[in-house]
């Protein structure tokens, strides 16, 4: 673990794994540090921001020195069910790489319960962990210049849903059964459907 100052009122905690990220976020939430504004987890970091002049930034190191970061804490999580239609343009590639039939690959992806590890890349995009090992596959060698909004993809240890049309190199296996704007709506509070810690299940729609 390494702590870096991030501007006058922030601390960037650099970590070695997603487990340490989850444990760090939980420890800092529980500590109720004075002036805490926001915690932003990522793949190997947690950004901790405070109100200007707050003493909380000086206490981050003390809190984490007392915390066990080797185990992700069990927390009460919200469950989000996302209806999808399987049949993305890379589904056959994913099945072949996994050594499965297309039907078995679909069943495997839909059978897992995923956890939102962090959000990023685009508003509403959640990086979901819990992908079954045969489906943990690399990004495409040549990224697409346009991935349709609502596409469900996999890359490495993650699966996720593109909330808007954008370039991307994830292997696409499905699409949302409903409108992609359900993932991020700036007129809604909260605007993003998915938040770190949420549990997500993909439900195959006809």
C-alpha cells in the first residue's frame, strides 16, 4: 500500500488487488473521517477527497494501518437484475475460447452473481467481478470504433454493460433487453443504476 497526496485535500491510496480496494473503501467508510466528501474506488486505487482544510486527510494512513486489507468485508448489498438478450457478435468466439458450446457459455455467464467493483470509463459503466474462470478472456486484438449502447462485454476478469455508444475492445456477448439509458440518467437520483458493492445478475430474456 502506498499513500500519495492528490491535490491539497485528497489522498490516493495505491493497492495491490481488488480485495484490498474493497477492504480499504469499507475501512474508510466505517472510520467516518471528518470532512470526507467522496471515495472513488478503481482497479488498484482508492481516491479519498475531503473538504478544503479538513483534518481527515491526515488520518487516512492511521485508519488503514489498523485495518485488515487482506479480506474483503461482507456487506449488505443491493441486488440488481439486468435483463439481456444473448447473441452478441463475439459470443461464438467466447464459447470457442472457453471450450464450451454457445448454449453452455450463455448459461455460465447468466448463472453467476457479479459484484460492482468500481465504476469508470463512461458514466454508468460498472466493472463487474465474479466472471466464471472459463469466460475470463482478453480484449479483442483490434478494438471496435463503435460499440452500440447496451452491449454486454467481457474483458479479463470483468464483465460490464456499455451505457452509451463508444469505442471499445471488450468481447460482446449480449445486449440489454431494455433501453441502455436505464444505466445512466442524469435526471435521476442517483444518476447511475450501478454503484460499487451492488450485486448484479444477468437474466436471459426471450
